[in-house]
């Protein structure tokens, strides 16, 4: 078992290796270091420019290479410090610890904490130099040939989809690497900026020398895709003094453009691959230290959340301060609504050096629910990049550059939404019944869902109706459907000739579904048939649902006879029909291959609220859960049970679970006041899709 003392020695050895490697790549300008990915943290500190460094850079004509990967290794490249046997890191954080005997086994993902605590009660997330946290259990996803004798170290940028972009400054190329460790085609860059990040639509933003007339330095935008890939499509002058010694993650994603993370000021509005203004699709959350924070006691604010992260740091008394780090690295956003903070807590690597660097790097990995965990950075791993697309670690092993993910855990709170089986289109079926007749459904008994699909230039629609009432009813024949535009004007409707054809009677018991094909409703080539609403009328009573269809008509794209003008009638709607189980039926396993566990308290009182965690670890192929297929689950204790919808869409876009990644759902259950005391079991069962069930022992106290 690795001791804390051994961890400290290994971290110090790694830091010494970093210093030795840095010395090996000094420039002719006499700089003793360049920018480092791991630097101490100082909240709200003002930049202290070193004018002798600026003068040296100008004299030598150097272009700073930005987010340089530190060439650090350890004596033993294969050893890893794993989490404790309980699966919960033995950190100095005050997060609530799991209390169930079913705590998760160790994995390569950060071990999750348990039930969310009200915001006001969130404790400080602390780290101490004399009680170091375990090393982050990094696992490389890419190994890139890169001789350590190279005169040009790469910049590593976090990319969408869990991948990375490696910028080769000597070759002026940017090569994407997927999360599966495969390289894409290299993009030749017109300039090779430093301090770069990847913005929306895979546009690279970074600092470079020159630019607009008279500019010493500029922030440039370079698309990595499209006809202008590699070219500068937008730029703005920036101060050389502000960025010549800036930390590696000084640039970040703001709400409308690239920001300086130290100040929050927007430097350049987002552009697309052609340089035209654009807005991000993916959310941005530029975390920042709140006023009054200090080096050792910091409060971080996430403007997209309803919480702050309170961090405390206890450093070695011989900690040399951050004077040798140039400028401290600001907090950085990360994936899943989380963030990271990188600092160091040890004594100087070399007390005799003119510029002293602190040893023992540590990192705070902060989750979107306000909790967080500290880790040591050992085995040569350093932070190369971090943004809303994720955090990337890097290290050298022999003559190869390894990349690894460090993503904050996904944690989603209880969704107080009672659910019913078969309530969503993803798992919609016509339930079996012995009834052969029932009163016709009224419009207020049904809910609707409408979808569209394209084939060979044509758009086809499908209507599904769901009996949301508590009694059986029936639908029959061809439904009276109309598509309306934004002004409420009729665009298309059911053809009267098919409306009179009749059809079978479909008896819908509660929670049962029926479907009707709408036929051709649009043209993928010409456009036209623009509508925003679908209206269903039953027995003269209408109900509407939002449904966007079509686009502006383009006659230049049409061949003769392909245009379908807007007109009343013309929709060849088919009669209502049963909805039979198919590939999206209730027993299709959305959680196939996933490992599901519970972490829950061992005791609870009648009438109390039991707060517990569901831990879902992705299988070999991972999983994607959206609002349409997030499981309906049944939770029970003793004789009481309830159905709820798992909260898979708290932040929009669903939940992506990578292979081996653990997502934590904070759940709760209110116990009846008359629940009898004694031994019981808390049971969580996936009801739709069905099949997964886990339990945890719980004692009901008197």
C-alpha cells in the first residue's frame, strides 16, 4: 500500500524531473523557464509583468509556444496510486462520505461522493501538504510519438467529443486526436498561436505575434474544419505585456466570445468557419474566484449554477510562494458543468535557484453539484488543457506523449416528477387489453407526440397519441390533422378523400398508445410547407402541439413537378393503428452493459426523507440517455413504492456516459410515517426499460 510519505516523495521527484526537463529546453534568450501547465494559484492576483523577460523575448524574436506540455516523468512509469478500497478517495475534503455497505468498487474514474448537501451547508473542499490526497488515477487514451529531444514542444487543446488537438509549432499543424486514441488529418496553420483553446464549431483561438497594422500581439481565430481550415478568419489586437507570460489557461469560453479568465473581459466574439459572427451551441460557464478570495482560502463561483465551491489550501511552511511562477493560473471550466483548480503545496523544488518553483502539484476536481475532490498529480502527469469540452492531462513516457482525460463526475439531483409506465414515445406501445369497445377518446384524454423523417428528398410525418387519462377510450379511423404556420394559417390538412375511408377501432387502456402515419408533409430539396404547429381535432374539439416542419421555399432547387404548394387537404393521413413493440420498445435496454449500484444510509426513521445515490458506470460501449429514453424507475422500502423519472436532462442534451465512467444520481424517497420498524431493503428498479434492479439494506428505526 502506498503511504502518504511515499506519495510526497514521488510528487517531489516528479516536480524535480519537471525542473530538470525545463532547464533542458531553455531558450537562447536566457529564460530559465517557459509557461507551465501546473502553476500555483492566486485568486484575484494582479499580473506582475517581468519587463526583462519581455525585453528578452523581443530581442530574441521569440514566439512563445503557449500551453507547453511539461516533459516530466517518474522513476516508475507503470505504478499508479489507486483510490482506497472503499472506492472513495481518502482526501482532505469534507464531502459527505458513503454510508452504505454497497459502496462502489475502485475504478479508473474519480470515485463519486454521495447525496447532495443543501447549498448553504456545503463544507470547504480542503487539501493539506502533510496529508496529501491520492494521485489521480489517469489512464491514457492516446500515445503520440514525440521525441523528447524535439526543440518544439506541442500545445494540447481540449476538443469536442472528449478528444484533443495537438498543435505542432515547428510544423505549423494542428492534429485532432479522438477520445479513442486515433489521429485525424493534420490541418496546416497559417500561424501557430500560443495559449490556445478550441471554441464553438471547432474554431481555434490563440495569441500570436503581429496581426492588424501596428499590433505587437493579436488574438486570432482559425477554423479547423471547412474550406478555410487553417486560415486566420478573425483577429483583434491584444497587449504584448498582458500575454507574453500569461498562464496556460488564460483564454476561456464566455457567453458570447473568448474571454480572459483572469478578468472575465470578452476579447473576441465567436466566429464560424468563415469568420462570420456566431453563437455557441454548447453551454459555457466561465468560473471565477469571488472578490476577497486569497491564495489559501478561495471561493469559486459558477454563473450557470446555484452554488459556490469553497476551497482551502494548507501549504508547506517552506512553500516559496508563487513569485517564480510568473503569473498564477486562474480556475478553469471543465466538462459536465464542473471546474478544476491547479496549485502546488510543497516546498521549493530547488531552494538555491534564482526563480523558485513550488513542488507537490495538486488539483481540485469540482462537480456541478458543488462538491469536489482533491488529487495529487503524480507519475509525470500535468494539466495540458481544460474547458467545457473537458480536461486533458499529458506526460512523456520514453519518446511518446500520452494524453488522458480528467473529467469531473456527472451528478444529477432528484427530479420530483412522478412517472407512469409507458408514458414516453421512446417506449410507446399499444397495451394489450380484453376490451373490444370503449367510448371514443376526447381530446382532453390524449397527449400527442409527432415526429418527422426524411427519405429521398421527401419528409414524412408520424403522429402518436397517448391515453393519459385513468379510463379506457378508443380512437378510430383517419385523424383530422392540420399543420399551421406561425400566424395560425392553414398550411396542410388531411385529404377529405382519405378521411372517409374509416379504419379499425383501437381501444386504449390508460397509458396505452396508438399511431397514425401522416404521409408526405414536406420536401427536403425545395423547402416550402413551413409550419410550426400540428392541430388534432376530435369530435369538433381541437388541440395543438408545437411541431416545426419545412423551410423557406427555394425554386432554384426544384425540378418540375417536385413542388408541393401549401393548400388545404392533400395530406394522405392513414387510419389509427396499434403501436407494436419494436427496437425502441419498453424492454430495449438503455442501460445495457452498465453497472448499477446504490450508496445509501443504513438507517432511517419513519416519515423521514431517505437520500441516497444511484451510481451508473458505463459498459464497454458507454451509454447516452436523453429525455426520451431516460429510465422510469421504481423505488421501494418495505410495503411502499413509487415511480419516478430519472433526471437525465437536467442541463439539456441528456447524459453521456463513457465506458468506465460513473454518473451519480442523487435520489430521495419520503418514507410513510407508519412504516413498521425493523430490517428492510431499499430497492431501485428500472421499470422502463425494464430489467435492472439493485438493493441496499436499511433498518427502519423505532
